[in-house]
C-alpha cells in the first residue's frame, strides 16, 4: 500500500502469464516494471571473469598448437601475436578479479576480447590462406554469444566478423573449401543468434521472477504491517471506554503509524439532524492546540460531507483538483485525502478522514484494509458511546435521586432556594440563574446565583402587567427557550445586570398551578439543548415540590409529612425500577434456559398425542389425516431438536453440562452416524468415506455428547456441500512428547467439498445463532443444500469438546460457490479425561465442582 514504509516496486504489477517473455521487460518504457539493462549488466559482469579466463587459456593452447603445427615461415608472426593476446587477457583477468571493472563495462570488454581473438584468427587466416581456419571463428562466435546479452553488441561482433572475413577472402579464388567454410561461418552466425536469444530470454525470465519475488516479499511485509496495525489498534482501543480518550488515541495512532499530515474523526451531531461534528483532529497546523468545533452538512459540504451522505469511501489523490474539496486553514497543506465511513452495523455514526501533504499518497489497495480498521474503530466508538450513555443515565438517575433527597432533606426556605440553584448547575450549565416566585401581580426574585456583587437580587421585582414571557410560561405550563433575547421584542432587561443572550425559563409547577419559574441566562448565544431543557424541567418539578413544602411547612406538619411520604414513595419507585432493570438484565441471560425447559412439557404432549393418533386405525384409513398427524409429529420432533439444542447451549453457558464418561470406540460411533445419514446422503448423492478410524484407541468420553459433536459436524458438511460432493472423515493418533509408544490424543478430521468459509468467519461460526450466508428459513431443510437451522450446532460442538478438555478448529481457503474449496474441521480429544475444577458464583457464594 502506498502509505506503508516497506514498499519497493509498484504493487500493481500482475504478469499476464506464468512464463512472461523477455520482451515484456526490455528497454520499452514501462513504469510498472524495473529496467532490464542494469540487471543484464550485472549478469554479464558476474560472467566476465570466467569468460576472460577461458579466452586466456584458449589463446595459450592455441599459441602452443601454432608453434608445433604451423609452417615455419609464419610462426614468428602468428605465435607471438597469439601469445601476447593471452598475456593481455591474463592481465585483464587479474584486473577483473580485483573488482576494478564497473558492471556497465562488462559487455564492451567482452566485445573487445572477442574482437581481439577474431582479429588474431583473421590474421592467421590471411597469412595461411587456409579456409579451414574459419572453424576457429565459428567457435569464438558461439562462445561470445553465450556471454553477450545486448543486441547492439552482438550485432556489432557478428557484422564485424563477417565483414573482416569477407575482406580477407575477397581476393581468394573460389574453391569448394572456401564455400564450405563460408557456409559454416554463416551457420555459426545463426547458431550464435539462437544461443544469444535463448540465453537472453532465460536471464530476462530469471530477473523477472526475481523481481516478482521481491514484489511478493514487499506485499508480505505490507500485510504484516497491516496485521500489526490492526492488532496494535485493537489492543489500544478495546479497553478504552471514555469516548474522548478513545477518539484521541485512535487519531494519534493512525497519524503515527502512517506518517499522515492530519487525521480527523467526525461524528454525527445528535443535537442537530443532518450535521457532522469534528470530535478530534490530530496534525495539520498548530498541532496539539485546542481546536474549535467544526460542523459539516451531511451530503453537501466537502469531501467528508459527501462520504457521510453516500456511505462510501472516497479517495482523492489531489484535493486541489476536486470541486467538492473545501480548503481550511488548519489543513492548508493537504494534497491527498482518504475519507472512510464509520459504520456500527448498518448505521453510519461518522467519518474517519486521513489526509497527507503528498499527492497520490493513497491508492485503491489501501481502502479495504483501512475500511476494516475504520469499522473496528466504529465498533469501539459505538461501544464507548453506549457505555457513556449508560453511565450518564445512571449518573443522572443518581444525581436526580441525590438532588431529590437533598431538596426534601430540609424545610428551611433559604436552604431550599440555595440548593435549587446549586444542584441545578450540576445538571445544566448557565452563567446567571435565579428563582422567581409569583406574589400577586409581581414576580419576586427570591434566590440568585452568578449575579454581580453590586447587584442586590432580593430587590428585583418584575411587574406582570403587560409581561408576555411569564404569561406564556404560565398559560402553556411548558419551558420557554429564547435563543437570543436581543431578538425578542418583549424582553425586559434589568439595568444592573449584564446583557443576557440565550435564556431559558422553566415553570415551577405544583399540582396544576405555576407558582414561579427558574430563570437561566447565558451571556453567549450557546443554545440550551433539548436534553438540558428536559433535565431542567424534571428538576424543576422536584424544586417546585421542595419550594411548596418549605412554604407550607409552618402551616401544617401533617401536610409536610404527607409530602415527605410522597417523596419517599417516589424514591422507592426509582429503587424498584432499578431492581426491575437488574431483574430484566438477568432475565436476558436466563431466557434461553427457561424457554428450553418450559417448551419441553408441551413438546412431550405433542409427541405423545401424535403417537397416539398413529395407533388409531381410523387415522391410517384416512390418508389426509395420516399426513396431518405425520406433520404434527415431524414438527414436534424438529422443535424438540431445537429446544434440546437451546438447552445444551444453556448448560454450556452456565457450566452445568454433565459428562458421563466411559471408554468408547470412535469407529462404532461413526458407523452409527453413517447409518443415521444414509438416506440424506443418498438423496443428495453425496459420498461419505470414513478411513483410519478403526485403528484409533478407545477414548474416555461421554458417548451421547460426543455423538452430538460429530452429528453436528456431519450435518454442517452435508448442508454446505453441493449435490454429488464428497465428505471425508479420517483420524490420527497424537503421541505425548513425540514418543510414538505413548499416545495421549486423537485428532478427527471432517473434510467436505463444499462452498467453504471465509477466513474472517472461522471464529465467528462458533457463535450462537450464527448463520453463514443466505440459508433456508426453518430447520426442516437441515440436510438440504444451504438448509436452515437454529445456528446452535457449532456452538454446542465447541462447548462439548472443550468440556472434554479438547479443541476444535477449521481450515478453509475461503467461500466460493463456484469452485467449492471445501472445509476441514479438526477435533482434538484427549484419550483420558482430566478433572477440571470449575468455580461458579451463585448469589455471592462460590461453589466448586469437578468435571
């Protein structure tokens, strides 16, 4: 991937065949392939030393042969020439061995060696006037063609040799020997061309394979980095339940891991529909400083808004060329951007924005992996949000309860007033707050918080004559929120107070009468949210009760006691509500166990009555009634199987699974299972083979439980194997500590030729109620292709195997309904069952049991 620090060659190269031609990587400019010339020079450089030594030895032997067999009159000229050439080549060999020759000079030096050797032979040919000397040239041409890898240099040698030979023999009389040797020279040129082509193709193919190997290594490094990133991110964020800390950690990790310019996380604004709010931004300008909030319109503003509106990842390699991009001074150096939707399930919760200050810093290959990281982050964000919401709700309930107790804990008028504003500030932020109580035609300010020191709140009285704000609250008995009081025509500003902007009035209602209101003012236009208004309204209800209690305390103690009783009742109701919530939480866990137990009785009745029906002759005499009775019995049996599976799961979850251990034979167990599935296998034309099971030793296990294990595995294999496929069961013995005489485990493999399972699903399929792909809607088709079922079989299988102290896992290349790669389940069981101490906490007691 482009952002990985381990990238070498471009990762998009895919050769068109398993044996690419050399022409595919020749000097033609192809940005996806490495240049071939340096590689050819390296190969030639590696061969230059032995080639030089070979030509040196050749000339030494040739000089000796010439000295013995040549005519005396040409020996003084030819032999010193050849011997001198050998000495020069020997010196050149020493220089090459010393490493003084650059690779780019290898082929020119080879051409020089060949030219020097051929000139020697041509001189001899000219002096001896003997056409047979041409044969030496043929050997030299073939030899040099093995070394050279450049078309240009080979052409130079061949054309130069032919020209020199023709120049020497041009004036000779035509003879059969001359014609023969001329043809031989031409053939040697052709052989040299063929040898050169084969050699060059081989070297080119080798270099391409080596380059592909480096590509694969780079891709493996990339995958390793991706896996490391995923594991690192998962380890860091899974334990973080504070949303702000989680977002900051994710952004910092992503920026550091990929050396990004900026990482931003935008979440949907729950307070204003259709907007995204930037929750965190790391990088860019002024990194580390507190950033202002940024709101983006979903689907309409910028690249992030487009991703949120369309729900798809967006890659822009040059943001300056995209009309949707909106520049911002915080990320003024951004050149490329990859925005990924954050989805929790099918629900969009935000956008992850990755930005780089380099153009084309991302590619399409980055998107799948980074999207998977974004999904992982989205799940963590959703979990943290749910946790914070639950914690906030619990804290709110506790706060309201505490406030209720505090307000009802005193009947002193001044204490109640001070408590109202102090406790309210913990729920709703405000700059200036007051309690106003109606007294005749005036509103009297009886308590204040946040007022200037020079202001005397108790002297503030507001006339209700021509006053519209309190009148509206009084008539509607609902809170009134004014976003900006300066835009409100009837607002009465008290001269001694700072100018208010956002304002919230909450009625204090006792019974059905508005006895006053809470006035909350902010000196900015920061709005009061719906949540804060609801909190203030709820609090005001308690405050009104407290105020009325304090007002009437002096009138009647009995009435005050009644009010305290009502508050206690409300407190008890809240506590009872908590108790019911806890019971509901436990009920969720007990539902499966209770449902499976409770369904057994009607199932027994259904099966009993259906069997009684089959015993009636009148039923067998009427085919329609017989079919109806058979349907009842079949449905009851199918439901009983589902209920039994649910009960098994409940026992496994509660660690209440009881095993009745004895020595059993796996061969007999599989023989019984093969008979059980005989009809289903025949109907689907499936072939079941069982091998290497007869020789397995007896194991200590629960017969019925183990039969359920392999029953579910075979049902799973039948269900996802197309008609005409094969199912293969085999076994192998594992020996303790590598000692072949001591067997301690057996491994059973159930392999099918079915549609296979995606690697990312290998662990998920053991979850309760999990289904792979689109399947039938009911369990009557459990042995049909892609038939239905409750999705409990593999969960039960794992639970039983682990209860025996064993393990289960699977191997599958992936899911493909066309090629059907198949799946193999591995079950590892100990021969002897070890006692395992299980500690179960029940209602505060620790109960130990051994299995």
